[in-house]
């Protein structure tokens, strides 16, 4: 079919739809826009309906043929028919909530159903199989991110991060959308104990499947666009959100505004979906499929506990369903990631202080050894200043060594542990104040612990590297045991919890000592049967892949967003919160119909 010229876009003239976010994208990225717009006139309900459009085995070209030759009623009938194992589509996702600019392009396909569940009942009632009963496969076609350079500052500078988004988002999207071939090999994660490790698996075929990209390298229109809506820095969120709205409007596809912390909590489930991708293979005739290793259902299954730990959040959440997350405990002052960054700036000597500061603190505490060069014997005539000048401490890398003994009782958990320098860090909320037993309050607090560390580091002019290393270890031990204490309190007060997994995600979840400590303390306190699920280190920090997956789960449940949504700086996950939680904010559509706000 001859190529049709695309119509003029709003970004090529005055108009409010796209704004500056679309200005830098080359026009040929939207080559199919005109053709899609024509289709929309006869089958608008199909293009905009949030239910899953059946993607047939030969991909986008046959799906386009159906769009051209079926009126809306026929399309609706096809939408409500049973989804077969060969349905597949593509998603574009954007993350820009803080200082990471990230873009992902992923493929999704059905790889079967959970035979242990009667998915037919759900299908007869709602017209489509439940995402919990279906087994999804996920393939990552493109995933990259660029982090703003904040080295000149003691933290994230909002303007530097904002300028980084403006400079990098459009080129990153261009790179993603015009890509035609796979990178040599794909990343797969393997689960070992509580930790995922990544390997590069070589592919025999480096060419993308035709359901992902159109012929001759022209980018395919995705099923929908997912983007972080909040919480985060409002101006930074706006950069990604406006770009995503522009793409969704130009392609005439749905938009899904994703809750950033919900995406962190769902990250382990995307790893299962990614492992499922290769479990369904297309036959040579293009119409038959054969099953390879049995695909798994999404795990962890609801309910599970979520521990969300980052530079801006510290939360313990009871995740009962996709949009049902009850806040059990959260910080009443600063987040644990903020605490670790500021503790690192107080403890680390200047030559070891480099971003990310929390990772530098962990490296110094557990992956370094303090050595001394030179030696001076004690004796008359040698004062402390002379002795200090006679030898020099230096740090060299070493294999990890934790030497950690978890507290066996609640009482042990609340006690301070003296050091060889005469000081001890008091666990947060260990002391009762005003007649209230603070130690059992379901809140987190790290500000007081930080103040103690800053005072210790400044109490004298010279603090040796050896003492600083002990201080770094104690700071993390006390903070992480405080984090674990609220998990233990909750587990000790419930008897009917149906879950068996705790998901720990967010930037701080990449700390390997945290992983070691949580497993040890759960085992020591009688919860060895509770599983811990940590995403791979590269997926703990902000990334567009988790945004894509959260968008997929919301989309499969029938949720999309209207094109008039704006960024949200603070956004709860709890339906009982004042803002109504994930679905309480305005702009949500359920099966194409607006959901009332609040």
C-alpha cells in the first residue's frame, strides 16, 4: 500500500496538545499517524477502549487490516471474545520523577492460563481473563536511562535534574523508537535465594519479531504509552508526562499514568513475566504454537508485604491487590535513603565521598579495609599529635565481611551496643516519651539517629578512619534494624495473613547489607518461612521498565488515564488516605468511563 503523507501535527504550529516536549522528535517517527487517524474515524471505540485488543499471531499488519474492515460493533465483539495464547502487543514507557531520565520499549504476550484457577468463570463475567489467572510474557526491546550529573552538589539539584530531562528525553525516545535490531543477547534474571542475578543470554535471531516493529525499520504504534505521574518532583514529572501525552495523542492510543511507588512494589512480578517470554513458540506455519517450559503465574501473588525504601520514601505496606495497598508504617521525618546520604557526608572522608552517597557508605563500611603505614612505639616524648603524624591510614578494597549477629529478642533490638570509642548509637524510638510507648508505634524515624551521627563525626578535630568505618557500619545496622522492627511488629500482631512474601524495593533495596540483615533477623525471630523478594540491583533505582510493567498490569485490569492529567508531587497508595490512594486522584478511566475523584 502506498505510504500516505501524515497530517500536520500540533507541534508544527500553535496549539496546546504537544508543546515543547514534542518539538525535538523527527517527523518520520510518526509516519503511521495519518493512517491510524483515518482508521480512528470508523473504529474509535476500538482504538480508545482500555480493554485488551486481540493482537493476532502475524502482528500489527493483520491487526490493522481488521481495524479497516470492521465496524465498531464487530470490533467490540472481538474485544470481548476469549484471549488466546498468541495475543501480543508493544508498550512505550517513560520515567522522569527525579534525576533519572529513562525510556523502555517492551513486548507483552499471553503464554497461557493458570490451570489451578477457573479463569473461565472470570471470563464469562467480565469478558476477559484476569491478569492473575493469565500467564504473561514480557520481552525488553529497549531500556536505558541517563542520570543527571549532580557531582558538584551535596544532593540532587532540582534545576540540574530538570535540565537533564529536557536535554535527554527526546534523544532517548528517538533512539528507542527507531531501533530495529535487538542488542546482541538479552538480559535475563535468575533467582538465587532472595536475590536476582543477571546474565546475558545470546540469541540466535537478533531481528525483532514483526509484532514489535513495522517493516523497513519504521516504528510500530504501541498498544499504549505508560508514564510516571507521581509522586516526585512536579517539574521533572511534567517533562515526561507531557511527552507521553503528546505521543499518545499523536498515535491515538491510550495513556496510563503510573504511580511510581506502585511500580517499585510490582517489580518482582515483571521478572516472572520476563522469564515467561520464551515459553510459547510460534510454529512454522504462523498459526500454531507449541509450549516450551511451563510458564509461571505472576509472583509474588497478592497479598504480600511491600517495604518501599528510597531517598524520598520509607513505607511498610500491606499489598492486598493491584490498587489495594494499606499503609502500615511510614517515616514521620526523613526517608531512610536521605538518612544514608547525609550520614555518608558526615562520616566519609572527602576523598571517599562520591555519589551515590549511600552506595559509597556501604562500600566503605563492608567492602574496604583500613590499613596503617608506618609505626611509632609509645614512649616518653611522643605526644598524640606526633604519633598521628608518624603513620597514615589508608583504605583498600576487600571481600565483603558483615560479622553480623541479629537480635534474638525484642529487648535486644532496643539496646544500644557500645563501641571501643566509648559511644553507642541509640535505636530510634527505643525510649518512651510522655507516657507513650514509642518502641511499639508503627512509624519510622531517622532524623534523631542522623543528628547523633553528625555530632559524633564533629566532636573532635581528628576522627580516625578505623573509627569512621565502625561508625558507618553502626549507622546502617541501627537504621536497618529499625526498618525491620516494624515488619516484626506487624507480623507478630496478625494471625490471618494469607501471604508469604515481603517485597523490598526502591533505591535502598540495592544495599546488600540490608538484604543480609533482613534475612538474618527474620530467621532469628521465627519467620524463616517468610520469603524476601529483592529486585535486581539495576532495577532497584528509578527506571522505565518498572513503569512499563505497572502500566501493563493497570491496563490489563482496564485502567487508563485521560489526556488532561497533570503531575502529582505527593500521592498515597492507601485508599483510606485523604487523597484516596492510587485511584483517588482525578483522571482515571475504567473500561473507558471516568472514575469519580476521591
